[in-house]
C-alpha cells in the first residue's frame, strides 16, 4: 500500500475526496466527534479489512456512525434518543433486519454529518488506539497508520480526545458501558 494521503478537515475538497475513498470501500482515519477513528463504509469488504487491521493492534470494537435517519433504518431507536442525538453517545441497539445488535452513534460534528449525508451510508468507526495505550497526538496517529489506510484527515483545530459515552439499550433498564464525554444520566434515569 502506498503512504496515506494527508487531508485537512478545513480544506474545501476534503469532504469530496473522503467520500470518494469511502465509496470505494477503503479505510481512512477520520477526526470523529469524539476521538480519531479508523473508518470505512458499512459493508462486508470494509468490515473484513477493519477486522484484519484491528487484529494487528489487538482490538476489535466497531461502532457505526450514522445520520439519525440511517440509524433509524438500521436499528430500533427508542424515542428518548431523539431528544439526545446527535451527540457524543454510542448506543447498543437491536437491529431491524436480523437478530443482532449494533453500537450506533449519531455524531453532532458538522463535518462528520456532511460525510455521512454525502456518502448516503453509515460508516464503521473504531478508535485508532492500539490495545494497551492511547494515541491522540496526530503525529503518532500518522506514524502508526500511514501505511495501513488510504487517507488520514487531520483536524488542525482539534480540542477533544475523550471517547463517547456508551450505553446498552437492548433491555430496560439500560446499562452504562463506558463513561465518556456525554452526560447520559437523563437516559439512564428514564429508560
């Protein structure tokens, strides 16, 4: 693989280039609404590529980033989430089309919303962090993934490095799986 193309979030053509790469089912590093994520369009080829890459860093947790409409098409979304999404909240929900479940987040970040809208599909996203340590510095992210993905989108104004809050809403009461950047206490107290 050739070295990853470095794109900047604030450049005019970055969204177009990123959407084009995602449509071709390649992996990119994106500055998500919480932390940087390894990302690819939802589909079997991308899922296999992510699993293979994450095996090398011993971590295989995949969230799905979606617009609200994409999330509702994919999963059964409780009404209470409509009062909270979009935000930094990942929720495990039952799928509409099979007996499984998905961890879904509707990002508030306008850049990510535009990518999802123009792509017309949800994307997989998993933390760039290898098992055992955290990398949030863009230089470390580039060094780690420059020969493993097609592009890395850099956010020069990045101010955040906290993961999303994660809850499981497959049962009532719902369960807090991870404390993160979003205060989910209203959901936890009502659902």
